[in-house]
C-alpha cells in the first residue's frame, strides 16, 4: 500500500479479507505545527491582509486549519477567510472549504491548475492581495504566471500551506518581498 493517510483503515479492510499488507508510503505527511512560515502567513490572513484565497488541495487546506487550531487561531482564521473570495482548484478543495463552513466563489471542474489559472487571469485583480494555498510544491509556474500578469504584486500575500514535505527556503517569483 502506497498511501500514508488513512493507512490503518485501508490496511485493516484488506487484512480482514485475508490480505497480507505491506505499507510503503510514497508521500510522507509531516506536522505543520512547527512551521514558522505557515504561522506567519496565517497571522497575516487573520489580520485581514488577504482579498482572495486560492485553495489548491483539500488535504492541504484541512492541514492548514488543523495547524491553526494548534496555535489557537483556527476560529479567527475561518472568520477572516469568511470575508475573502475563495477559489478552489477542484471538487476536493471545494469539499474541504465547505467542510470548514466556508463557501467558494469559483471551483475548477477539472481539478487542473491551468483551468483555475485561466479563470484568475481573465479577471481584474489589480491591487488585490492574493493568497495561494500550496501543498507539497510551491507551484512556481502557477505563481510565476500570476506574477507576470501583475496579479501577485508587492501587496500579494503568499500563503504557503502544506501537509507533505516541501522544500524549505523556496522563493516566490521576484524574491521574498513578493510575499508581503
């Protein structure tokens, strides 16, 4: 079995039917509680420094909310996100958004980043502070295309949210000042 998440439940189902299960996860889930960058981004969101949030993955969004709960910021984060426009990459992200009691204004039907990006680039987003919830990957092509179109400017808020291993020290297009 290559899944780490819900592995006990899935392995149990197979073992009850007589299978011998070997668990070898292809992705390792890590705790976000010690992620200082994520906490700082969360505090910026709670402070109202966000106009739009792009939710890329359901598991990443739920992981972000779980980490915020550990910092006693979950309810304040959900309240702050209730006043921003939320866009979902697809049905899984949409489900996580709704599971938190929030509502998306747009959801890509294909779960393709390109569909979401096309939608964003067709809109007037000048001077809007956009947060991009990331999961496992900093999505340099996606964020670079937003930056090139002037959609991630100095006021843009990068929200690096992940519940899978991700490289530390990655930079947003244009350097670290782009995340403020």
